[in-house]
C-alpha cells in the first residue's frame, strides 16, 4: 500500500492506494456509521461491506441531483444519524461526489471518507475535496470543498469495471501526465497496451502517479484560485461535448484535450509534434480524438460553463508535454475551432 496526503483549509485527507475494502473497518468508528453506495456496487461488493446501515442510490449522471441529496438526508434522519455519525461513500465519482456533499451539509457537517471503486474516481473524482451535484443543466454547480478523511483506492475493485469505465479513467490519467509529468506521459506511450489490459502493476503505478500530481496541485491551491485550474485541461470542450452528446466523461475529455492541444499549437505555445504525441496516445488508448456534436448546442454549453467570466473563460494551455498554464481565452476563439474539430450531426 502507498500513502499520499492532502492538507487543506477544509480538512486533511489520507489517500491509500492498494488498501482494500475488506479492511475498511480499520479506518471508521466501530458504530454509528452509515454507508452510501449505488445499486451496482452493492450487488457486486455489498457482501464485503462492514455491518452498518446502507443507503443505496441508482447509477449515472442523472442521479447527481439535489433530489438524490434530499432522499439521502431523509434516510439519514430515518436512521437517526447525528453529529457523531461517520458517513462512508463506496463507489465511483458520482457516489463520492454526492456522499461528500451530503456529509458536508447534514447537520452542518459530519465526518466522512470514501472507498473509491472506479479508475476515474481513484485518479480524480474522489481525491481533492470537491463534492457536489449538477443543477438545472449546469455541471457540478452546487457543492462544497471539503476533504474526506480518507480515500481507499482498492485496485481489486477495478477488475469488474466495464471497458468504457476503464477508458474514462485512462483519459484523466493522460490529462495528469500532460499537465504535470512528461515522464509519466512517456511511460504511458510505452505501456499503453498493458494499461488497456489492466495489468495490475502498470495500473497501480498509473493510479499512484496520477494522485501524486493531483494531490500536489491541491496541496498548493485547494480552492482553485489559480494552479488547480490546470486540472480542467480538456474539460472546457469536454464538459460541453459530454452534455450535448451524452458520451461518457472520459471520451468527451479526450476529444477536449485534442482541441485544447490544437489551440495551444495555433497560439504558438506547443510544438506540433507534441500535439501529435497526445493525439497518438489517446488513439492508442482507444479514446476518441474527434466527436460528432451539434455546433449550436456545444456553443450554448460553453456559455454555461461555470469558469466563464463575461466574454472570456479560463482555459488550460500547454507549453509542452508536462507543462501547462492557465489564461483566459475569448469565447470567440473557442467558437472558431469548433468546426475544425467536431463533425456536425
Ligand atoms: N477534477 C478537477 C479537480 O478536482 O479540480
């Protein structure tokens, strides 16, 4: 097991890569614990949960709403949860985001931790203290920063993940390498086949190195006033594509990273050969570099991005592989690249 730590103003978090769900009881109180999970995780792994009450939600982005938050709060009240209750989210990014949000607002906040069950949530969603839900078509519009006491990244849980879910996680790993670690990028170029085959030695290194990059950034800028914005590389277009086409998050981010790289080349920041390397790696990982989308809908979604400030939006640029920076971009410049990088529907 490898351990990483986040120390923020909103709490401290210990991330345990290679710890297992079976040993969860070592990190939680013996009683007054409530588990939140989704129906898939409960069916697959419910028999490994410690013996505490379980609140089960459905799956998918559609349940990441205030309605689900209300349902969980009602269940917590029915269970008699009080200020000393410890809440554990066992699941992927959606379960962890909702659990963290509920735990942060229920009775003005109770202790919480996560067992992260997908590659995407292990390398990104469950780490860093962003918790929240979508609202009226705006992604992650309502939420809080609040660090889980622990995140258990149980690599064994990844063995039952569908291929599409694995690809989503790999896209975020590529993102971390591109913004912060050229050596990790080269490692991915060399080991992509083993990563796709879920070779556990390779996967463990990718999860750990990804969290090294993310936790480093979060330790320096927990509340996203500056450097943390780099973690949104590929997400400006990614979120807009995800919302308008319904493709999984990682696929949309993959296409978004290609557009962001192309814009960096166009502005003269990134050598064209680095854009090619990024595109090739994504293609080797069976991730899309081009998607079909409705131009007007994508533009509308870009305008609704919470990073927009007036006519400009914070955008993540590349100087090279492993080297990103943030600066605002006029909305018009984003509009101009849509046609080149997206097929109309
Ligand atoms: N997923 C981006 C962040 O945690 O800041």
